[in-house]
C-alpha cells in the first residue's frame, strides 16, 4: 500500500474546503503540485481554510423577513377601515339616543297594554344589539391601532355579523309593522352588506394587512 507524503494536502471531514497557498508569493497552487506557477520555487505549502458555504443573511427562527416593507403601516385603504371604526360607535350611540331610548320611554309611559307585544321585545332587543356593537367596535379600535394580528379575522367576523343582525332586525320590524315606513332601516342594511362585500375580501387577501398586523 502506498502511503501519502507528509506534505500532501489533507481533506478535512468537517465540511470545510482546503486550498493551498504558496508561502513565498501567497498564490494558489493546485492540489498535488509542489511548484508554484507564479514564482516557480518549491516551498512548503500553507493550507487556507475556507467555509464550504457562507450564509448571505440570517433570520430569526419563527420569523420571516418582510418582503414588502413599503406596505407596512396603517396607511392606504386601511385609513378608511380605521375611519369607519372610529365613527361607528358614534353613529350607533346616536341611533340609541334618537330611536331606542324614546321608544323605551314610550313603552313605560303607556297605560294600556301594547297591541303589539312583540314590538316591545324588538325595541328592547335592538337596544341590546346596538350596545354590543359599540363594545365590539371599541375593542376593534384597540386591536387596530395596536396592529394586533387578531384584528383582521375579528374585523371580518364583525362585518359579517353586523350585516346579518341588521338584516334580521329589519325583517322582524317589517313583519311586526307591515304598514310602517322602514326605508331608513332598509338603507342601513344595504350599506352594511355593501361594506361587508368590499372590506371582507380586502382584509383576507391584502398584502398590507398581512405585513401590518403581526404583533
């Protein structure tokens, strides 16, 4: 068996790659050659260790770099979402003051039993529903400005529930009062469904939403 010479390069097993350098001019010398092609002298070879691969960037485990940094932030179409959230509690509170509370006061002042008992129940249930809407929008405002990752899904739930509940409430009043003028309530239901059809897809597919609400 032929044994290797003492100056033969040794290939390490640790995943590193060896290259030989001339000790006189520091030029690279092909493996197995004892002569430098630059200066032509025989010189002891000095191995230079170089990593087989060098990572170009490091990333924190569990996190991926933001591929769209220019989209991050509460701007763009999200401004309209935030504006709608801010004014929603005020609009609902105005409806409670103008409609629900006077209706409840009329119920208490009435001396005779109501000819439509179901109507009294609907007025009371509408007041409860509007109070829930106010609490929900205040919670969503907090999640919105905190850029909480739970905001998009809860906002989608709110848009869908808001439209459905308003539609059911309007239908119940239309059945209880078939001759009443409920055009204002119908317009409110239409606006709720149009808003849901616009903003639910946006919150689900928007890149700005995905890179902004990550906390």
